[in-house]
C-alpha cells in the first residue's frame, strides 16, 4: 500500500539516520568522588543542641482556619451588636 504513494509522501516513512554518539558531559561515575551516604545518628547530638538553644523562646501556636473563622464571626457579631445599640444612638446625636 505504501509503495503506491508519491515520492514526497514516501520520504516521510523512511527511517531516520542513527544518532551520533556524544560522550557524557558529566564525570565518569567510576572516577566520581562524593561524600558517603550515612544515617542521621551522626548529627543527632548536634540537632539536640540546637533545640536546647531555642527552648527559652516562647512559642505561640498559630491560629487555625477554623479558629480564624470563629474569631471573625465573633468580631462581626460584636460589631453588628454595637451598631444596633450604641451606633444608632451616635447616629441620632450627630443628625440632630
């Protein structure tokens, strides 16, 4: 079936030439000198020292999304209560 195609379309089905070999740009893995991989036991004592330095600092927990939503609702409720009672009195005093 492809033999009946014109030469310009037949050229689309020819295999590509093989890729040219290029040596890797990185170092040879056999000649690479990297730090050996170790566990955390060697730095565990240093980590405990760092924690001891910051224990004197007072830490305050952050507000969660649920707590923030509840706080904003309470603030809005207080604001609307103020506007219904004292805010209305202030408005009447300024208009008189």
